[in-house]
């Protein structure tokens, strides 16, 4: 029996406010909580683009992060209410 072909990881381009981006970029933040509206999968890449809330424009700083774990509603915290 052969293994199914490996899926190519999806790259998700996401806005990231400075309050989250700065500690992430400094290595102080290791977890990102996001609404699962893009069907994220383990192995996907997040292109987190720092976004200036005053100008509503990107700052030009980008940090790539690999999805290593997912917790979806009901997975770890019991059943849906």
C-alpha cells in the first residue's frame, strides 16, 4: 500500500496589528489565535504582514510562521454548546 501524495502547504497572507506583530517578531510570542475562516491545516504558512491601524496600510514588515498545531471548536474543550 502506498501513502497518499503529500499536500502542498497553503500560504495565507494575513494582516497583523503591531501589538501582536512586535512580540512575534522579537520571539516573545509563539501562539497566534485566528478565526478559522480559511480552512487552515498543519503545515500551512502564515505570511503575517504588520498593518498600521492609523494609516490602514502595511508597514512593509513581514514574518513567516508555520502552522504546527490546530485546535478547532470542540476539539480540546468539549462539545459545541
